[in-house]
C-alpha cells in the first residue's frame, strides 16, 4: 500500500507491505522492517536496570519534562505520580516505586532529560 | 471485544487510566469527550458524531509502544483509504489528514515506574462530525463532510482494533 506522509512540512513517499512475520516500510530508497527479527529502527533506547532499593527516581527514557506534581520536602507514597515526560511521541506519567520524603527535585518543567538521568532524590 | 461504552466522558484516555485492573485490549468508547486532548495538552474537539476510543494495551517495552503508536496512524489511514477510496496523509507521529485537514489524532500515554506499568492508546476520528467551530474549520474535517457518506463507527472501530492487535502481536514477538 502506498502513502504520502508529512513530517515538518516535508512530504515522503511510503510503501507499506505486510510480509510473513512482519511489516516492511519503504521510505524513498530505504527499507525498514518491523517484526520477528526485532529490528529496532525508530529508537536506540535500551531499558535501564534500576536499583529500587536506592531512593532515586530515574528517567527510563529521554524526553521533555512537561509537568512536575510534587515539591521538595513533600512526603509521597509508592505509586504516586511525580511528573510527566513527553517522550518518543508519547505522554508518560512517571510514578515513584518507593514512598518517602522528597529531598531534591533535579529537574523542572520544560527541561530536556536523558535516559538514565536522576529526576528526584528521596530520603 | 470488551467495550466499555459511555455517553460522555472527560477523555477516553483518562477514563481508561482510571480503570485499574481492566484487561488488555479493553476498549473505552464514548459518544462525546468533554475535554478530549492530544499531545502536550492540545485540545481535541469531540462532539457527538465522531469516533472516540481508547484501548488498554498489553504491557510492553517502551520501544514497542512507540512503534504501535506510529503503526496506529497507518492502520487508521489504511482503513479510511480502503473503505472510502480517498487518499489520507499521515502526519507522523500522531495525526491523519484528509485534503489537508485533520481527521484523526492519536495519543499514547504510559505510566512508568521501574518498568512500563500501564499503557493506553487513544484514537479520535472525525467520522460523522457535521461541522466544526470557526477556529477549527480550516484545520479539521470529517469523513462525512469530505465523502458525503455516513460512517459505520462500530465497523471502523473493529477494523482498527483488529489491525492494532495484529501489529502488536508482530512487533512484540
């Protein structure tokens, strides 16, 4: 199936083919395959192994902090939403795995953060 | 297909996020969204006549969730193209346009702790919307306004869900 797509005012011609075990997307001369080969074209991010016993909230993806819902000195519960991160074209609510008192918030709204970066430190 | 139907909700994504314990692939469908939204808090005009739904996704890797978000735009465009013989334009990653105006918006939201705990993909399609307010009429349109044909929302919903399930199965293998 053929499509035209538009990214930042530039149009691209796309061919989308469903093939055995996957989807093949052809953009101009380049081909990208999604499927059982687990080829990762769109992103290179890997999952960060976090140490839950360490009372830090670490970003597992790069993105833009859009809202911070907590303050330094505030007591939070495990599972509480602490901030939102707009990343990888999705909106992501970051929740704390641990309860505790917030010692330090290391990021603010509209700040770009990297994967693995410490966002909040708990006591 | 497990569908939770509502006459009106603030947002189907918001409603889905409140449904703790709901099974993956549960669909939250509403005739109206009072406060429909897109990425970065942008509003999504959601009067009666449109197709507004959210799908609770199975737990997945963040990369796969991004891929399914992008593929969702292809699935919607493919359904519209095949059923209405029109040429939709995919504006990656979240929109589908028809004749230069927005017809569909897609928003995936995740809840993330040490891992992805919950994911929902929300899709709003202007199917049978009759008109748009002045400030939107140059940037938004509906399938009915463009083709003159009434859209069978349930048929379209089923095709999109089937497409999402098939693609999710493929990318998470």
